[in-house]
């Protein structure tokens, strides 16, 4: 098993790696403004009518020897990101640098030498191994493909690798079906490690495994990192696992990184409301915490479709803190604290980035119903008048879920938009107060307008709810563009920042 | 079937007329195969009261799903059905189900006991509208018109929080999101107001945020209808969140059973320790390594002799005379309503838990 | 949906063009590759000892003296616009769709095809109904009781059915049921003339053909049913307390049959292009027989006609299958 | 297009078992297949010697069946003996053959003509007088112009009606200049055929041709009214001059004939018009045809090529069934042509080595035994006029003579010869025969390799292309030959005449060039005396055998099943041993 001879080697390798502060380490992989869109084609001529924006402009870097965890709900683009940075899929835009070399547009042939350095481990330990090949041939495949002859011969090296991942070298001639799920995942790891890669991207490496086995594999990956000085990008939906294995963590939402921070900073003081909600939703195996359910933030519905993501901050449709600026202006991923980058106008545990914008969006007010008071009071804003009863709250939650459910239809994602939009438009007309904000000019107008609307928010909630209703029906929303009706168009303060 | 001797005496009485709403006594479910007999469930007893939630915890292959199917009488149906050997007693609301005719059990199914499954997408028929599937479930047990049944379906969809239920009732499962589908599934299960709800990993396939919603919903509905719930899961976090009682299964048998508080605060079985140690926890800073259970789950055909957990148990050698390998431990009362099947002495368990296990969690 | 069908139709037309072009190429280019001249080609369509002038005349008449692309163009033009032929004292007009005249016997191809389609259609449809019913029935029962005596017996019979050549089963059926016990007739009678007689004479052919296919369908249905009956939604249906019969028919069979639609459509489409052996054994003057005739005579217009017809049937069957599939499975969208 | 090949070991076993049991069933059935009402069999081979069931009884339906389709029912567009035979029911040629058994059937009798042709100008001009009172099915009179037109359309418009022979084109004066009636619309037509009056027709030939009566016995002289002719479509509405007219014509499927009411028996001493109806079913499964013949559902197999091999075995095993068979000569010779233009077979000694080497019994066996042909030793088969028994290369028991062959080989200066032998791949009997020859030749040191080519292109692309033969070193070619008319000239001129060698579609496969033979052929056809002519044919035969240009293998025979219901059954040499179709009747109700 993996634990056998771990301690001595770990001691050697781990000390210098762990000692140096993460920031000073050399950057191994750098990703800038990476996008990956999958076109949607329709009609006789198969014209492109839209795109699934799986990854939509993300920046991060991975430093040598660290583990970057990537978390997010299904459909947030984390797996796509993994396949793009390993160049298993071609990016639509942006730049990927590996050890300073731009690998964004390298051809398959040009990538080949780099394949030695970048390896991937997949989720499904059943599907990723060819059932007709022996373990020996599976694990030695990278040697053959790269034309590498390891010292002492391929077989010896493969057996060493099998031993390394806690399998017996005698397993060399067996077939995948003779192994259990955990063992197969070990085989997958052995294969990934064959060529001593510098970077290993693991996509949900343990989510298909039983709890006890999951721990074995997590430990194995830990050990191997220490032993071989590996750098990991671990993609997972299980926040507990990610917390356990990662040095830094990126939280993704709808193709964007909303927060990127050191592990401890992130888990102790998450800044992005989404991060906070995500973490609060994880059930904890501790009955003593029962009854403290008040800490839990329930998010409304599912992640909107990545075909037509919401404008501005993509989380604003589900966020209890969302204000007008969130709807119009996309927050940038900014390093607010050392080692903690957040894309939020109203971060938790930190100074508000748009303090002048205090009026909650209607959706936010509904959302805040599901957020415990402790959380709300801890934030920089307090939820204004939540007069809606719990019944309507459940209803609205469900509505947004319904709209997002049918991901095949891009039109439906905007259901909350027209309602809140008209409100904003109306207000901006009424109050042309040129109060300067911290953001750009276009935001200023929006922000002030929204702020002004705050006073009327309570009374506006009635018509607003009505307006939301027709829009949420599938037939009504034919236009994927989140603009209001044409009669409002001349006066509409269309956000330019998008 | 009858040659299987009674090995478990954990429960107070084996006489008829059970006091609990659902009572399972010495349940054995064996599947003869070409390779040998798969003893999926091998002598299991438990009971659930109305309004209470029992969580059955275990890894894949521990027999937890088979238990639930046995209660529902489902594994007796279909191609595999005729090969099942089943013994023991299942008392639901005063009726014994193991000996009942398939049709009797069928009539109870869906009406008095209902089930929701792990993957709502595959668990709903892809070709039929969600509403029709609910209507079908309602009309099997109620002689009502289609129109009435449909009204009921809309009502149920509304109750589980599906927006515009009158519209969504005509949607197909694939048009629903994962969370919505599970809601619809719950609506379908609850359409006949069953008194027992079995939820088999109801949130495993869902994202955490949606999982929280669904758990909330189940909790609320239970409160409203006062039904008994059996929650089958491998996620101890879910268990801690929702269960009143916990039953830990390993190799087709119960290794530990008790109230949730007891089991989480003073777990008595090394396997339970292993499970707790294997789980990375979000609520605590642990830079230490996880402490996994070594080895692989046992084969249900050749269940290890003695304590089935002994090949993986780090403490198997502590009890004298090699009993771990030779004698199968019975459930013993180890605390208030807390049972455990382990050869370790109470002192050893206490010592190991407080000194070795608890600090690492 | 409309756009989908339009697009598919467009693709089908392209496909048909390719099919005809390939047939043309095989017919003309392959002989040329082994050094055959146009004269030699033409000579196949004249009787013994032709004079040079005869060959030239025939070559000209069949258009073989023209470049290949011109011939192809004429063929395509004939189909969409009709053509004129100089085959005797007067010029004859060949109506749309004109598949030309046979090189060998100079008979117009299209009326020949149309007169044969009803026969092939009768054969194929009748057999299809039989094999679908029997195959699915056997498959379902086998799947519900896997490894039972019924299952083993019928799967054995099915295997035998698929293994036995039509020459054998067909001839046996003829011998037993039209000579030994003359229950069935031997000469094809059009449906329009006498439906009872039509069914009566076709029945042995249907059965023989169905035996061949029902074996495959029984196996398909069986494996499909075995698979679906293990699906989660079947478990759900049972957990609702539905009677087993409803579970099997409404939930199991419905899902298991949908993939069979695809296979069925393809098989039927292919069969409509000519059930060569069956038509031969049962002496049915259908499309398949015509195809064989065309091939033995090396008669391009016949070959092209049958090829095109078969391709059209397959394409239509495919399209129908896709539309049907979308209707049956709401998850599939046609766009 | 059907019959998926799913190969499974278990299924194969099951299939074998099923086939086994089913064949038992079949065997049992065929034995039990005795019908009480079946008329008594006349005895084996009786129809080759006499008329079986001679009868004038009218009524009934005569059913013809055929596994293929004829080239055409148009009398001016067909080249098959069975269509020559059958078309006479609705198209009367000037002359025809007497419905008589065996070689007696080779006798020419006037049909449309009142008497045999009258030659003049040393056999270069032939005059025929038509019978009087001849009418088409529509009642309109038949004139000599119609006969002339029929010849013109069938021989001179080969771009349209290309399937028939073109002897008239070859033999008529200025035949190469006339463009045919479809292109040359002048009223005069072919100038070398004159129709001085409505009942007289005069043919002017470009050479003396004493067997012209044979030529006008083809259906190409059957009258066609010009007004009704529309080229290829004429076949759909043929205007009958015979005893039957076509009631319905379904291309490739079925043709139905009914008595022609305007046919006058007084104008026709040959035809009887017995059946009420004649049905021709085409594309019938050959096994079905055999079964139908035995059950009485079919009267005769139109193609007349004999029963299937499987049926043959059954029939010959049953004395009862055998009594309903006729094993007749088919007017054809099965032989192996030796290419005289490829080394070393340009040396006659080498060719003789082949003649001696071949074990003809093994070849006969390979072809299907004595039922399928007698061992041959001459070019002309016995049922062709001019045949004279001879055997230039007699070997003990016809089994070949290795010693003599080796002597010849030595004389040729060869020890071993490597060569190729061609056969038609889709004729299994021919392939087997070629294999038998290869085995015989191996014994004397001639190594031949079998080359198979498809029947449809055998002459146009392969064996019939001299340049191809030379390039591929083809020394031997399997061949079957039947005459267009049953005389020595009709048989020999296409296969021995050096003028018949063509660059493609060649039938003189040996590429035999012997001026003496060429001259004799020319002389013979100009020879008015029949006896002398026949003697010359024998001489040519002998010469060809001396030059060893081909190895006669067997005189082809067919095994016909004679329906016991059929009346006036006679197997005639004139139509390759087929039954004469002119007066077939039936006793079946």
C-alpha cells in the first residue's frame, strides 16, 4: 500500500517544498483570459445561433509544487477548464503558458513533447482504462507514445510505478476488470505519473469511489506529491475533499472564477457570497452542529445556463446581496487581501466595493429570505423590508429553478431580467442625480439610479413580481438579449461594460 | 431459507405484534449465483417510528440498498426476482410483508410505503411526462378520473416547490433540472400520502446547494405528514443533518446502531471510526492525513469469518484468542439505545476512541 | 422540424447523386482500368458477330461514345426533366422520372421498376409485420424469463432461423406448403385483384423471410428488454405499486422498442430495395429480381435504377425512423 | 441485400442439425409425391425417337416456365434457339423445321413460303413464293413486303434491335451500305430484296449460298407490318402471323398467348392450335420449375436446358420418373480450343500432345457424366448434318495416352510446357472440366493454370480477345459451341474460319488459319448438291482434327423432363434437343 515507505521519502521532499511561501514559488502554468465556447448551430444552414460559454474568461496561475483546487457546481465549466489547460480541447480564446511557453495554439504534434509534462487523471476509473489491455500495457503506453526508454527497461519502470501507487508489480499482466474501483484509479494515477510529469490535472479523481477508498486515494496523491514534487490541479465538486488536498482554491461559477484564495483564507473567511453559500451547504458529520441550521445559506435554484449567462455579476440572480451594480457591471477578480482574489462588488468579510449601491435587487430580497440572519447581519448590508411570506419565497425559488432547468433552451435564462430591468429604467429616469461612484461612468448612472430606487423598493415589489411572471414562461422569452421592451429602448441605460 | 439460523438478538422481542411502525426482524436476503450465494443482507433488525428518520449508512455493497428494496418488496420482481432467498420478518403497520403475497405487497407499495432514488433522471421514465407519471402512481391506488388525478399531481408538484406546476406537469423529466427532478420524484412518492418513505441516496447525484434544498424539503414534508423516513446514504454529513437514528452496515450486517448523537459523539465500532476518519471535513482545519480504512470492502459471497471487518480492522488483534477471526460478534448494548457488534472490550474502545481516533478527526 | 426535414432531404439528394455517380464510376471506370474499350462495352449489347458499323451505331445509340460526365449529366437530366430516345421509326419521349432504357433489351426502366415495386413492397411489408410481431413477442417473453425453457428454446430456434439460408427455408416452405400440402398458392396475385389470394400466395415467402429477421429482432428485443427491465425507472414504476403487466408493457416495452425502430427502418428500407434471394426462391418478379437481371446483363440503366430506388428507400426509411424516434423519445430533438 | 451473416458457433451447429433433419423431411416428401391421376409415362428417351402422346385434342392451358428471361420476344431481336422455337407460335418464318424426333427434326419445311426457295444464279439469288390467304391476327393480309421489312429491321438496325444475328446483313448484296428502315426512310428499302408482287420475295446475295433455306428459317423472316413497328416497343404488341396471338405481355414476368382467330389452318400444314391458352412464366426459381414439371403445373421448361442437378439425381433414381425423361443431344460440342498462335502450341506436335493427353472420361465425369454428354472425337456433333464418325486421336477407353502424348511432346521439342487454361467462372461444370484437363495434362508434363472469367465478358474481354490471350499466355480455352442452323457450315464457319477471327468477341478461339479449310468452307456453301456438301463438312472436320486445333470433349446432352400431361412431344435436333413447341398440347384440366 501507499503508506508503506512514505515517511522517509516524504520527509526529504516535503520540507523544502512546504517551507517556501506559495507566492515565491515559480509559476508553472499561467492562464490568462481563457475562454472555451461550444457553438450551438441551428437552422438549415447550421448557422451558429449561440454558444455554451463553458469557460468564459478566467485567469489564474499554478505554482510549482502546489495544489490548486477548483470547485463549483456541475455545469460551472470546471471540467472543461481542466481539459482546455491540458490542451485535450482547444481553447476559444485567451492564453495558456506552461513554464513560460505559450501553449495555447500548439498543434498536436507540437504538444507531444509537452504531454510528458502535463498529465490528466479522470473521474471514471472504469471508463478511462481500455478493458482489452493489460495493466502493463496501459501504464507503459505513455512510454511507447513518447518513445521514451526508461532506465532499466519499460517493464521494470512500470512495475516500479505500480508499486509506487500501492499495487503489486505482479499485477502487470492483469486486466482492468480484475481490479476494484480504487485500484483502477491507482492504475490511472500510475499511468499519469509514468513520465514524471510536472503538472497533473485531476478531474474528480475520487468522486466515484467509496468513502474509505476515497481517503486512500487522497492520501496516495498527497504522498506522491511530496515524493515526486508534483503540481496538481484538482477539480472536484466536493468541497471537503478540495479543502483537504489544496493549497489554493479557485471557486468557479458559470465559467468564471469568482474567488481564488489560499485554502485557509478561503475557508475561514470566504469573501464571495457564492463561496460562502457553497460552503455553508456542505453537510457536516457532526450532530452537535444540528440545530445550528441558521448558518446555512440556501441558494435559490440551480446555476443558470451558460448559453446566456446573466449580465453583470453572474451570481446576481441568486445572490442575497445583489444590487443594481451587480446586474449591470461585471466585477473584476481583484486581490482584495494578499492571496485572496475576489470578483464581487459587495464581498463578505471585507469592505464593500460599491458602498454607494445599497438597494437590493428584488431577487436579492427574495434570496435573503433563505439566508440566516446571522449571515445577513455579518455582512455590510442588511436586508431591507422582507415582507414576502415564506410561501412566495419558496415559489420564487422554484421559479428560477424551473427556468434554469431546461438548459437546452437559451431563451429562458433571462426570466428575472425584464422585471427588474423595467424597474431600474423607470427609476433612472426619475432620478438623474449625478453622484459619482468608484466605478466607471456607465456604472455611475446605474448605481445612482438603483440607489434612488431603494426608497420605492417596497412598493415596487408588487408590479415587479407580476412582471416576472410572464417572462418566466418558456414561450414568452424569445429574445436571448436581456434588454427591455422596445418602447423603453431610447431611454434605457444599456450597460456598456458587458 | 429456513436453515438460516437466527444469529442476531439485538432487538428486544421476536414475538409478533410489533410496537414500532416499521419493524424488520432478522432479515436475510440472499442471491444464489453461479459463483456462490451473495449474502447481501444477512440477519438485520431495526425499527422506525412514525415521524422519525433512520439513516442506514454503509459503503457500496454493504447491503443498504438491498435492505430498502426488501422492505419495498421490489427485489422479488423481475428477472432476478425468482432467485432471491429471503427470510425474516418485515412488519409494516401491523402487516407482515415477507410472507405476504406479491400482490398484497404491491398494493401497499406506493400507498403505504414509497421510495425515492438516487438519480432522478434515470429513475423517471424518459418517455412520459412528469405529470403522467405522478398520475399513474396516484391512479393505481385511487379509483379516480384522470382529471382528478391530474389535479392531485399539480397539487403535489406545487407542494414540493415546483413553480407553475400546472405547466410543468406536462414537462418531460429531461426538461427539469436535477433539483427539480428530485422534487418531482418526491412529489410522485408522496402522492398517496405514504406513511413510510425510503430515500435511497436522494442527494448523492446533486450539487451541494441543491442537496441542501432537497434535505430541507424532505425534513419539512416529514414534519408535515409525520411519516417514517429511512434515509440510505454513504454521506455521514447528510446523516448528521437529518437522522434521528443511525444504522451502520458492513458486509450485509449491522455493525453499529444508535441515536445519531450517540453514534457521532461516541462511535463504538472500528468501522464507524474508519468512516469518520476517511472523510475530509470542511468544518475543521486538518492538515493531517486522512486515516482511511485499509483494504477493500468484503465480497458478499465469501464474507470473512468471525467479524466481517477483521481483515481491515487495525484493532482485530487486541481481543484475545483470535476471536475476531473466528467468532462473529453480536450486537451488544453499549449505551443508551446504542448497539455495537465488536469484540473489543468497552475499555479498549473507550481508550482507542479518545486517544487515537477523536483527536485526528 | 420542417427545417430538419428540408435539410435531411437536401442531404439525401446529395447522397443519391453520390450513389449514382459511384455506380456510374464502377460501371464505366473499372472496366476501363482493366483496358476495356467503349467498343467492347457496346459489343456486349449486340448479338453475335457485329460489324464495325453495328458497334458504332450501338455505341452511339447508348451514348457510350460520349464522355462519362456527359452521360452522367444525361442520366440526371432524364430523371428531372425527361429525355427523348431514338429507338425505332419514331423518337420516343421518356417521361419524368426517366431512368433511361435498358442497354440490353431496350425496355424503359422506370415503368419496369414501378410495376415491380408493389410486389417487393408486398413481400417486405408482410414479412416485416410478421417478424416484428413474432420477434418482439418472443423477445419479450424470453427477456422476462431469461434462461427459462421458453427462452432457450426460442432463442435456439431464432439462432437456427438466422443461420438457415433462404435457399433452404424458402425451398422447404415451397415444397411442404405448396406441393406436399398445397395450402398456399405459388403464383403472385396483386393485392388489388384478390387480397385473399395475394396473402395466400405470399404467406410462405413472408414466413421464410420473417424467420430470418425475427431471429434478429427476438434477440434485439430480448437484450433491449433485459436492459430496460434493469433500468431505474422500472424500479420506480414498481415502487409505485403498478401491476407487473403495466410495468412490462407500458414502461419496459415502450423503452425497449424505441431503438428497434431504427433497426427496423433500416432493414425495411434495405429490403424494399429488393429481397434478392427471396424473390428468386419464390419466383416473385420484384425489384430484386430486376437488379439481378441488370447485373447479369451488365445493364447500366437497370443497375442505376435499382440502386437509386434502393437508396431512396433507405434514405426515406432513415428519415422516417429519425422522425419516429423523435416522436417516441421526447429527449430527441430534430434540429 | 438480405440475410445477415451472423456467425455464431452455436448457431452453426443448430443450423447443421436443422438442415440435416429437414433434408430427411424433403427426401421423405419427394417419395410420397405420387399423384394417382398422373398419366402413364411413355418411357425414357421416347420423344427423341417418336412423337409422344400424339393428339389432336383441343383445350387446356400449356404453361411454359423459365428461370431467366429471354433476350426478347420480338422475332426480329432474338438469338436463342428456344425463342426461335417458341416465336413460331406467333411469327411464321418463310421456312422452318419439321416437328420430328431427333435428327429428323433437322428437315426444313416451308412455313410462310409455299415451297422451298428456288435458287438461281448459282445459288446467289433465292426466290420464295408465299402461301395464299395469309393473314395477321387483325385480319389484314400478309405480304412479301412485310417479310422484306422484317429482314430489314432485324438485320440493318442493330443500334435498336441489336440482339439477333445479322446473317442477312453479311450475305445480302450491298448489305453493308443499307442503313436500315429506321434511318433510311425511302420506300425502296434494301435494294437486294425484291418483292415483285405481294406473294413473291427475291433475295439477291453477294455470294453463292446453298443453305439459304436455313437462313430464312430464322424468325427474322417472320412478317412485321411496317405500320405497326415502333422499334424496341414492338415487342409489347407483336402482330401475330401464327396460330397464337399475344394476349398480355408483362416484361420480364409473364406472357400469355391465346389462339389467333385469324389464323387459317388451311394456310398452315404444320400448326394445330390445340391449347386454349399458353402461359409463359418468367424468372421462376429453377427448382420450382422442376417441381412444377413433375406435378404437372408446368408443361415445359421454355429454355429447354434440362433439369437441375439436384432434380437429375432424384429422377434417375426413380424408374418411374426416368420414364418421363429424354436425354437428347443439344446440338453442341464441348471442347477445349488450342491457341495456335501462342508458343509452343504453334507447333502441331505440341497440340497433338494435348489431344492424346486428355482423359475425356474424367472430363465427362466432371461435366456431370454421360447424361450430360457423350464423349466426343469430332468437331461436328452427331445431330448436325455433315457429322461423320471419326477419332483421330483414339486412346484406350478415351482415358488418354500418356506415352503417345509424351512422344508428341518430344517431337515438339518440349519437355514441359507451362500454359494457362480459361473457363467461365459462373459455369461450375466447365470449371470442373478444366480442372480435370489440368490433371490429365500434368501427367505428361504440361502445367496448365486455370484462369476463370465471367461468362458475360468471356468473349468480349477475355478469351475472345486474341491480344489478351497472347499476353496472358493462354494456350487452352474451354468452349461450347452450337450452330445457328444445324448444318456443317452453320456449325463450322464461326469456329474454324480464319475470316471469323476478330480482335474482340472472337469465336475462332484457336485462331485457326488454314487456307485449305477456308477455301473448303467457301466451296461447300456454294455447292448445290447436299450430299457433296455434307462430305465436305466431314472433310473439314477431319482436317481440323488433323491440325489438332481443338480437343473435342463431349457432345453436349440435356436431360429433359417430359411432362406426362403434354401431348405431341418431340425432342428435335433442330432446336438443340428441345421439345418442338409448335404443337404442344396438354391433357391436364
